[in-house]
């Protein structure tokens, strides 16, 4: 997890570079699941870096956006909800304290091997999001 002061294009681009260069330097491809925040796009990397650097990073990343009206399907959103309930349920006075609190929460959660029990099946998705699935005439 990374705490930033804002959610800008530059912050997003820096996070993507960190994924490629720091967290997964040996990965051929990193699949990144994102919500539809306006900064979550490849263009952010071209805003932040020279074109050749943006291309180098993007060669290792594949973006997958959650459906606009179904961000609740995103496991990351569920985990953010857990973080909010367990760690961010009070006022935290400054960014350094926030970073320390989030790091401590993340360390504990990882040490415990915490998981999310997601009960939503592909069949449930077809029913709930029926309009998003194509209709096939098999006759």
C-alpha cells in the first residue's frame, strides 16, 4: 500500500513505476485491477515521464477496469473497506502518522494471512449484471 497526499496523475504514474521497478521487477506482465478514477489511465504515465519511459513501464502492465456501476465487485474495494473499519475509523492528524498507521495495519494483516471470503459467483454476476453480458441466439 502507498499513502499519497492526493490522487493525481503523477501519483498514479509513480505507483505504476514502483510496481514494475520495485515490487515486481522480474514480472513479464502485471495485471492491475482499477476502478474508473479519471487518473487511472495509461496517459498518466505519458504526463509523468518521457515517452520512452512511459512505454517501458506500460509494456509490463495490463489494465483491467471494474465495471462503472459495479466497483463493489473489486476485491481491492472490499479490502479498502476493511482498512477503513479497522484502521481509519478516527481522525489522523498528519500524513506521516497516517503512513505509519496504514503500514502497521498492512503488516499485521499480511502476517495474519488475512483473506477475503468473496461469495459472489460468476452465475451471480450474470444475474446481477445481465445487461452487461451479450445475448446470444444459439438456435
